[in-house]
C-alpha cells in the first residue's frame, strides 16, 4: 500500500464531509497497511469545534487499538492539520503524518514544529486533488 492509496481513502472521507455540508477534510489512521481509524469533519453536525477529521480518526484508532499512543500509526489527512490536530498527533506519538494540500492560513507548520520529535512529516500527496475539493467547497459558499 502507498501514500497515494491511503490519501485516496482520506479523500473518500472528505467527500463524505462535503455531502453532509461540512468542510471537506478527511482522515484515516493506518497501522501495518490497515485502516484502524477514519473520520471526516463533523463540526456542524455535532456542533463541536473539535470535531475535525483528524481528531475523530485519532479517537477511532485509539478505541480500536485500545491504546492512546499510536506510535506505529500514520495519519493521512487531506489538508495540513491545524494547531489543535497537530497537538493531538503529538500526544498520540504518531509514527508519521501525511497531508495532501497545504493550509497557509491555519496550518500548524506556520507556528513551528508541533509534532512529536519521532513523527515523520510528508506533505503534498495528491495535493492538487485535495486542494481542488476545498476550493470548490468555498467557491460554492461564496455564491
């Protein structure tokens, strides 16, 4: 399995968010080439500002694995995580975070290195596709 494949699965989650009228961000958590957690933005549905795709995917993975530490896991998310989600990723001690599109306004990298020291970071996986989904959502909102 490849980063491209798992980002595709995160994009499926993002499309589910879009269909529900949410900002189209999706995430999956992978361990040993198996998805152990998934999520998409549900802040509107749950009326919860913390219901980001990453937070829901991390919680699902922790529940599935029975452990709050996700050291061998990789988080795939369609958009660069915000500070809150990067912090949660650090506390979970993820093995890697892989994102699609950069988030220049609210992405965590703007604020420094917030991930766990052992967490690898890879960006730009299927970036154009991830960015296009976000752009089309916000373009439709402005009409």
